[in-house]
């Protein structure tokens, strides 16, 4: 008995290079997306203060306006708080006085009290709102002992020494 001729048997078609290229491109895109997501997460954590550096501290904004001299002949300047973004208690601040570029010291302001900086300067803090916190209208009255000097008052944040604002003036 004779059988009809059988069709030839073919194996699977050969793999083309195009399918390999597509697979490589898909893997590359997935890796790039994963790297982008991981880097974004790390950057977010760093910026939000959750990684290593602790929490980020916000500092208030303060603007001082300067009036040189005053009724008292020893008064060198009155610095009035013309803007304060937050009403913060005085113990959160430090006052730094410089005379002729020399730092005379740094002290915590005390409303109604006299702060002395050696024998050269005194600062009287007038809490206009009587709330125990630094806000608009409060005055730093600086008294110096005669002579021609270049003065500067700096307002610093106590916890980290951050410079908030300052004013300079000269006495005749």
C-alpha cells in the first residue's frame, strides 16, 4: 500500500532580532522608571527633613526700622519692630551688639529689663504689646557710652544661631 506524500515538517520559525530588541527596550524603560521613582522618593525624604538631618526649623521674619539718637544724650538708637511674621516669645531670640566691628556679646532679650554688654552698651527692650513676645511695635533702645562708634544690632534665633535681621548705625 502506498501512502500519499506527507507535507514537509517545519519547526518553529526562527527568532528574529526584532523581538530581542523590543525586549531590551522594554527592560530599559522599566529600569529607568524604577530609578526615577526611587530617586524622587529619596529627594522627597531629604527635603521633608525625615532623613538624617532632623526636622527643618522655620524662622520668623522680622524687619527693624531705625531711629538714631533720642531724647537721652546717651541713646544711640531706637530700633522698632516694623514687621514680625510670627509672634514668638522673647526667649527664642538673642540680641548681639557690635561696636566698631567688635562683638560685645549676645544676650536673650528681657521685656522691660536692661541688658548690659560690658561697660560699652545697654539695651532696653520695650514690649509694646505687653505679651512677652516679639511683635510689631516692640522697641530695642540701645544706649552707648559717648564717642564716635559704628554700631550694629543683630537679632538671632536662639536654638540654632540663625541670623534673622540686623541694623547698623553710627554715633557722632
